[in-house]
């Protein structure tokens, strides 16, 4: 008996949509060197800042709903590591939505003149906010690295797919040393990796599950 899993193409499409939105948000977000520069950017480019926040939130929703497509690629080999990577990635995906909300809230504070240079320095140094940001970043990059390793073990996708994910994860430590345009361009590695996952997950042979 064959049971068609028609939700897989939808999940795969949302995964690509989320990855595309993440890339667009990364390119749209103005770069800043320090907190004072961030304040100036929000004052001068508030519309662009808010648009990036909305796109990041859309990305979070798409990536979260695309997670089942990722996990469908693990049957036996690499299953445990694949599930762990899914949990860690979800922390990162939720963190993207939280970051988008912080961006919108920060813009509201700037527009209403409720925050100034000294206050923004105090805000940036707040321990709770720093923990949230570092947890989000670690979840995204560590989850991506674990996913790449799990896919290599599972062997359910072409080898270039996990290589793209691993390369993107490993690019994070050196991203600050790269020119701005090149640092932002590394997000395309994640897009390529997730696109490869989506194509494989939505393939006809993956959408049919044999039940004995």
C-alpha cells in the first residue's frame, strides 16, 4: 500500500522561501560598525530597517515550516544526529523571529526619541540581550554544521549539499575579517544547501512511503 505524503513539497517550498527571505534580509540590513552607527542608520533608513525586520520574520516562519522537509531525509543512517541538528536549528529559526521583533522594537524606540547614544550603549551591553543573541547565532550555525555532517552520514542528498552547509557554518568565525559584500555573500551557501535539500525532499521517490 502506498501513502502519498503531499505535505513534503509544501514544506520543501517553504524551506526555500525561508532561505531566500533570510538572504534578502541579510543583504537588505544596513551594516553598522558600532551602536551609535546603528542609531544613525535607523534614523536615516528607518523604512529599510523595518523592511529587513519583516523579511527576517517571514524567513523564520518559512524555515520553521520547512524543517519537516529536512528531517524527512533521515531514515536510518544519521537519524539521531539529524534529529539533534533539527532541534538546534529550530532554536536558530525561532531566534530569527526574535531578532526581527528586536529590530522593530529598536526602531520604535528611536522614532519616538526614547533612546539616545548613551542609552543604546547600555542596551547593547545588557547581559540578557547578549545571551539571547549569542544563543540564536550559535543555534543557527551549530545546527547547520550538525545538519551537514548528518547528511554526509545519511547519504540521501548529493554530496555538494552538506558541503555548502558546512562551508557556510565554518565561514562564521572569519566573516568579520572579510569585506562587507563578501561577508554577506556567504549566506548564499546556506541558500544553495537548503535548495538542494528541498529538491531532494520533494522528489517523487521521497514522497512515497511503503507501508507493509
